[in-house]
């Protein structure tokens, strides 16, 4: 693994603001011939192997003898890239900044771009904006626009942070955790059991409290607001079909934030426009988080549907 | 319509606290021979006709020439009943207090007890605790326990209120509104449209803001916490089958807070135990709120499945 902070100079955001000197935090694993870019989700980082370890290994998707796997902390992220304090960042901005960072590193061809959730939005945007550089985009637990339910959930999380940056960030994480999991998983794991540590609350409440505690130590409220706005703004339903890249949309059966039927519909919309576009479904009770919780199954789906 | 504040004396809560002198706010519509008790949900009141007008009328469920329809503000509610500031209130407490108020009024037989959501929980509890007084219980958008997802959503709403009683109550209402509606309804009504008044936000955000504004004028934060705790505590899965009352569980097809499959499962559990228990489904895109939004269809379902 090597890490670099790659300067991409001044950067004009879609929204109009110009950032004077932007650096992108880049992590590269392996030195294989095949090159993958893995875009991270709302709270991830360039250190893919820390949050997606199950994708790495000789029998997994990323055999590092064969692959070079690149992670980049998104524009506006709080894990090494230059913070953004003026204007809003779009998914297009993120992808354009990443493209410039990769150019600096001499990388102009990607065998695979993938990611889940906000990472999936970026993977799709990569295929749309840089079709000549992308062989294949695997878009997991995301589709071609953010839904009004998704927008509302993000807005309420930002509202919690606006009420109280610290306690509100904890509450935002708890709200988000409900959207990342499924009812079935909660029924199985927590049910109506009382707190396992004897506190006067239900077990599910203790679980959320624990998640909030971990979270507030690793996330920045400003970044959280910036990146959720980026998600809300995402809508590429009217984009023309990219010529060249193969699109693979992967829905998660129990995902209620990015519902599988909506992921399938996006795959069909792009196919109808003439893109190479396929749909596959990850059967899981883990909800939206299945892309993190079931990496082996997901890796098999991505590997299996390689038509290249 | 007549309204009465009915004293039921000292009242010992399930939790142990004793309330010295409790009054229940009661509203009675019509003077027919058939008697219905309508239990209200989290934010309702004894004035059923204000929040469930579609159930009333000659061609509807409650023809006031034939029916007397009674509403009672729940114990701990903020619409006329004595406020509760010590201890927590359970659904059993609510029902027991209502039974005592009805005794004061000379009413010991109910042809129908019905309600949606928390009101549905009360309707079921009535059939379990006072089977000799209840002919039929129509339990709408509720079942025999509150799920961990439901518990978590209530806990996060209380947490918002704990952070800031005023702004937090608004946020709580917005969270709740998401659980009361469906993704389909939001897609249809709001989609990704920008705010209709030109504010820099999405239409769905403006809708939620409007709902929060109406809400903070009519709801009390303490009551909100008290009644959501009562919902969380509800679990009658182990209750023996009531002898006598007919149970009608009505699930809503697009309800994700009280999912139709869970409502159906509750109906089946009671049938398996030997109760007269039926299940019917209200087909609607309105989500949990369909019990308020589609009263005509709901009234037909309740009337149709009268086996008595």
C-alpha cells in the first residue's frame, strides 16, 4: 500500500466557486496490470481495505498480484483531501477531481470503477463523464438519481446537526443506521430484547448508541452535510448512454434506501438508451449495508458478470 | 356531539406510580343503539370527527342515526385528559382508564372498538383485557407488538426532543412523517422537484417543514415522549386468545412502519390460539397514514368483514 497526496491545482466547482489549491488523498494497493478505482460512500476513506477488507485476497475480487486498486478520498471528504468550505460539491465534481488526480499519477485507463451508495453514484458518473477511460462500472446499492425519500432522510440528518453539531451528528448517524439495515436484520439481532448491559432501554437503542459513539470520533459534521447534499443533487436519468463502458447495476434485495426495483429500473433505462447495461441482485437481509456486510457474495457477482 | 370530562378517581399505573385524581376527556357523537369506541393514535384527540371525518356519514361506517361513537383522549394525552408527569403509561393503562370512564357513563358494552396505529394497539388491548365488553375489535395498521425498527424510530424522535424541546419536536415530526408515508407517494407527489415557493431546497423538504409548523402548534413534547414509550412497550404476543370478541386485523399494503406481513402474522397467531381472528388488507400507496387518507375504503373493509 502506498499513500499520496496528489495536487490537482485550482478547481472550479460545478456550483461556481473556485477552490484555489486542491489536494486529493490517494491510496494504492498492489501493483497488478489491471486497474480498479473504488469510490467510497458517505463516511469512507481512500483506505479501501479498512472498510472493504472482504474484497481483497487471492480468491476475492482484488487479487493484488493481478490488480492495482486505487482509493481516493472524495472532494470535500475529511480523510486527507483538502477540506471544502465554500460552495457545495457535486458527484460530478468528485469524479472530475479524481480524474485529475489519476492523470497526475499517469493513470488514464480503469478496468473497473466500483463503489456502493454514494460510491456507486460516483462509479456511474465516471462511466458517463469519462467513457473513454472506463472499461466497466459496477454500481452497487445506488442508481441514477436520489429519491425524495433519500433526500428527506439526508435533510433531516443535516437538520439534527444544525440543531446541535455534536449531539446532532450522533442522532444523524442513528437515523442513517436505520436506513442502512433492514427490519429482518433488526428482528433477528435485537428483537424486543432489553439492553444487554442492563441499561433501561431496548437492545436496539444500545446498538444505535454504540454506533453513534464510534461515529462521532471519526466523522466531521461539515463533511457530512457536504456529502449528503452531493447525494441529494445526484440525478443522471437524462444522461445519454455512455459509449464503451459496461454498466453493471447491483441492487440489494432488502435495501429500502436504494430499493432493488429502482436499481433495476436504472439499468433498464440505460439499456433502453443503447448502453451496455446489466442488472444483478445481491440477496441479503443486511439492507443497504449488504455491500459492506457481504463482500464475498458481492465480489462473486461482480466477477461473474464480467463480460469483458 | 357532546363533550365531558369524566373523573375516574385515583389511578395506579402498571409501572407502579399512582395518579391522585384522573379525568378523561370524552367526546360522544350521535345517539344510536350501536356503540363504538374509537381509540386515537399518537397525536389524535377525543374529537374523532376532526381527524377521521371520512368515517362519518349515512353511507359510511358511522351513521349517527344508528351509532353512538365515543372518543377518549388517552391517559397522558394533551387534549383534555389529566396530564401525567410521574412514571410511564402503558397501552394497558390507557385502556383501563378508558374502561373506567365508560363505566362512569354507564357504558359496559361496545359493538366495535377500532383505531389505527397506537389506536389499533388500544383496540386489541381492549379485546384482550375486557373481552366480555367487546363485540368486535378492528385493529388498523398495528399488530401485536412494536418492532425493533419502530422502537428505534420512536427512540430517535425522543432523542431529538431531548436535544432541543422545540426544534427537536419539529424534527421528530418530520422523522415520523417519513414513516407514515410511502416511497411511492413521495415519488408521485414530490419527486425531485425544487421547492414550490422558490426556497433553495427540494419540494419534499418544504412539505416536511410545513408539517412541522402545523405540528408544533398542536402537540406537547412531554406527551409525545410518554405516548411513544407506551407504543414501544406494547407486546401482547403471549396473551391468551380472548373468548368472545371478534378480532379484525387490517394491514396496509404500503405501510413500512407496521408492515402488512406482520399484521397478517398477528392475525394468524391469534387464530392459531383459538381466537376469532381475521385479516384484511387495505390496498393503498399512502403508507401507514392510509387509515387516515383512505377512510372510505377502510370503512368498507370494516363493514364488509362484520360477521356478527
